[in-house]
C-alpha cells in the first residue's frame, strides 16, 4: 500500500529543504547587514578601535622633546589626596601631549583613549590617570565586615607590621597616599597599570614575543606586585636555618635593632647596593631600616602574597664574589630600564 503522506518522504529531504530556506533568508538580507554578518571576528575586532574619534589625538604627538607642546590643562577639582600624589609624582621626562578626555566623550569613547595604549601610557602621569579614576583614592572601607565584625577591633594582614600606621584603608590609598607610601615609595599608576585594552588584554594579532601585558589581566603581577609581595627566600642565605619569623630573634637580641643589616651592610659585603629604582626612595628606606626591621622584612616576605620570590637584579657591590651562585644564575645585573636610576 502506498501513500503520499509526508511520513514516507525520506528524512534527507527535510534537511535539504531546511538549508534551502536558510539560504533564501540570508540572500534576502540587506547588503550592509550581510557584510557585517560575513565579517570575520578578527576583522570586527580590528575595526572596533576606529569607531571613536579619540584616537585621532595621537597624530598631534610631538616627535621630539624640544617640540613638545605644553600639557593640556587638567581641572583642579581632583580631591586633595589625588592632587598631592600627582604633583609629587610628575616625571621629569617630556610627556606625550594627549588629552585626558575629549569634551563630551562618552564611556565607550573614553575606553579607547590614547592614554590607555602605547606610547602614551608609558609617559602618562598620575594626574592624567586620576582625572578619570579619582574614585580609587576616596576612602571607602567598610566600617564592619559582611558578618558584622567591626573593622576598628580587627587587624588586616597589612596592619600586622610596624611600618603600617592608622586604620584600615583601601588598596590604592595604601599604595599612593598612606604614610609608608609617601615616605618610602614613589609609585606611579602606570607601574602596575600598563594600559587598558578592551579586547580582553590580548594582543591582536597574536605574537610570539612579549606583548607587555597578560591575557585577561589588567595588571601583570609578575612584574609589579611580586616585587614587594614575594616569598622570603631564606634557603639562599647563609646562616639562616628557617623563615625569618623564626630566626629573627637570633639576629635581633635587643629591641629597635635590624637583623637584616647584620649581613646586608657595607662591611659584611652582602648585597649592599640595592633599591636603585625610580619607584622607591632608596635613601629613605636605608634610614628607616636603621631603627625598624620591618622596613626591610615588610617588602621581602612580611607581606607575601605568593609562594615564589621576585628575582631581584644583582647590582654589583663592593667586594662582590666573582662566582655567581647557582640559584642566582640568569638574573640581570641591572634594574628594568624603565625604572633604573642614572648611574652615579
């Protein structure tokens, strides 16, 4: 018995009909929508920065320091803490003449500001960054934890060392406007934030060389945070049988002494040339270390976030041994050129 019912039609015919219908729908699309649909993802990503008008300001960048025009005026409505940090942190080198924010620019246009990309980000000042991001310096610590524990009766991890004074504070304020930050450090916003690429911090196109930032991270902790929040490498130091918190009583028999300076001084001859970078105040650190051991230990294991240590460069010091220890082989003999101080 035969029948013309659709149930007797082979299933392949349904798929053929479906594809034909989809083809007709795509053929009927307007030309502009069809072009946008057929555009490859890489092409759409590459075309994204060209939409806002802000990147056009890069063409006005001076080609030399002598021809550099004056920096654009920045409103003085920045909060006092931000203005103080920006004034003290202005670099001596000529900066790229890039407007902080175009008049009337919306959020999408601001995301593609030339200040978020190189070369402008390499010379951006704190004042330029804080013009749009000044909220990072506004006090905003909770008075109590979500569970109801008052902050006034608890100690945060960064308060456990003597180098921190005052109540709990926010992350950016601790690094820019706290007492220790102003006395011992000279951090710039661009030390941690090397830019802000909306394309998920990924290089386009992909490259085998160092792109200068880490995938899906606005900050590369390996080159910034780790420098002051690494683990204390006691295994590499002669005379230490364990972590510093267990051994410091042996080297600090009296209050107010610094056991670190028992070996790290000009007479003992171990790493006496240090802190030769622009983001630290070397002379102030050495002076504070004379009376407070936490000045050294705070950044060399006392505030450890990571289980690894930062590979500090080995600046040559007087009577430095010619033979390099096995654990130190491969380390640079000078600081990063971006932060290295001029040789005396």
